[in-house]
C-alpha cells in the first residue's frame, strides 16, 4: 500500500507562485509513475502533469505547459509541483497520484491518491 499526502497549497495573487509537495510513504518501491491532477468545483478531475519515478521524463497539460514544473526526489519519497505565473483558472484542489505501472493522463490510470490541497488564485 502507498499513502500520499499533499501540502503547499494556499492563497496567491495572479502571477504569483506556489510549490506543492507530495510525500509518499508505505510501499513506495511499487510506484512507477506519479502525477498531479486538479479539480475545480463542479468540474471534472483534470490532468496537470506526470513524471516517471525512475526517470526525468515529464508531460504537462497544455493549460499549464511553460508555467508548471513537476519534479521528484526519490531518496526523500517526495514529488513537487512548482507553479509559476498562476492564473485564477488554476484555482482548484490539487491531488497527488501514483501508479504501479504506466500512468498516463487519465485519472483511472492511477491507483493511489492524496486527499488534496487547495490552491486559490485571486485576480
């Protein structure tokens, strides 16, 4: 089993930055892929970014490309999402996710989830 806990969310003005953290515990050796998703009220859970645990390969949603950077520290069992140039439309609950195998851009490809951290961007 893998447990994930997000942190780092908060309030920020448009154009500002936040860094989200995801702490993994449990059987972290079973994780092959990790990703970030977000969900705004009344909307679907959308893919944000993903990374392979054993490599630096990354992929981003078009809406955040060039503004967000995903990274991980295997030794610390941590994953991060650096969010720059934040926009009001980035406001959402952000979720950390992990997959035993390949994890793409669909939420159902991920087995483990954190409880989310709120990001609110004011205009």
